[in-house]
C-alpha cells in the first residue's frame, strides 16, 4: 500500500510539474499524463525484465509511427485507409514479438502503439501532409514524459523485476481434493528379483 501511495503522489507531482513546464513553451501537451503513466506501468508490471518491457513499448511506438507515415504517404485519407493503417500497426506489433521469440511481452508494443495514437491522432488529422514534422514532435514529447515516469517510479518502487514463474503440478484424475500427484522413481517400484544360490539350485 505504501508503494502505491508514494508512486501515485510522485507521479502526480511530476505530471503537474510537466504541465507547468509545457505551458512555458515545451509543448508537452497531452503526452504528460500518458507518458508518465506508461512509464510507471512499464516499471511496475512484473512481466519479463524491465529492459524487455521498455524495448517492447519503444517498438510499439516506432511501429505506430511507421503506420502514420504509410497512412499519409500511400493510403487514401478515408476511413478505409485509416482502418488499414490500424490493422497494419497491430500486425507489425505482433510480428515484433514473434521475431523476438516472445522475449518481448505482446502487451508492451500494443500499449506503445496505442499511446502514440492517443497523443497524436488529433494532430495528424489536422495536417496529414505534415506527418514527418508533427509526428516527430509527438514521439519526442511522449518519450520524454515516459522517461520521467519510468525513472521516478523506479526510485519510489525499486525492484521492477519479473515475478518468479509458478510451477504447475499434475493432479490425480478424479481427485476431488486436488492433491498433487506424487511420482515414485521406477527403481523403487520395480520388484527386486531374488535368485537362489547356485549351490541350492543344483541339488
């Protein structure tokens, strides 16, 4: 409970500070809460290592960035073109996970892609031909706020390692109590053959 309270307070103060800094010309805009919250989530979720989680998130942001560039360059500015770009982004996010042999968690690139879409879709819709300039601003501001949330959360809640895997045990079929099946080595179950001495056999 203390970790949750301290993390929330630190993130609240940092988000407020980022909003103040954004009002004086940094132009952080809607990325403040999204980035700070994502940084905290990436550190707190006990799935894979922190490096794998951050790598998956960054990959998702880059995949979504590529989707916006392709949407502006080759796809029509229609709901159908938008749908194709979204589907392509999700497919590429899954391909990144497959290429890493699932060293990266699937939720991380999906979350990164969704974060960029959340903070950039409005700016893109206002000026699709300026996608390179406007998307670069969105990506950099999202990265800055995400780094702030990640670093501050790691200081308040250290030890963001993955949880220890839980071992599953086989159970007896039809056992209502769900007791763990016990296996006995074959050497202990096999009956020991007793042979009579050779002197007694040859009588």
